[in-house]
C-alpha cells in the first residue's frame, strides 16, 4: 500500500502547519509560510484569514510587511480538545519555551 492516497495524510492540517510557522516566524511573508506548509499562497492567505476570524491570529502592519501575533490562551477547536489551550502545543511544535517567545514579541505573556 506504499504510495497510495491512504498513506498521504499528515498529522496536522494545513491550518496547524501555518499556525506553527507563524509562531516560529511572526514576520514571515505568505510566500514563506506557504512554502513550509506545502500549500499555495492563496490557500495560506485564506487560512490566515480563518485564523484571524477565529481569534487565533492578529495581523499588524509594520511598514510594508505584516507581523502576526498568536493568542496562546485559546482552546483547540475540536470538541475532544476544547479543554486544552493551544499555547503548550505551539510551544512544543516551535521547540521554544513560551517565555522566550513572549520576550521576543515584547508582550506581557499572553500573546505570541
């Protein structure tokens, strides 16, 4: 069954991949995020819009670029995980302690 469609799935959705990359690189361009996530720039832009609408991401204009801030206190959206916050998961995926991420962003500790 090697190489079949059944073996083509990944553990994270495209939304998850984009969110992890935003945590790792809050000033990344859509092009860079899409390359890492393995999806088109158009799909990446739509995912960022979804994440903004849901409150997971805030976009701030810095000159000609965007800087993204992630709300680490929000719960996962899946019913089975609604009691868990996304922050610890994102810390694990970003391989950095949240405290370091907070200091880098200059926030008081709630957002990255």
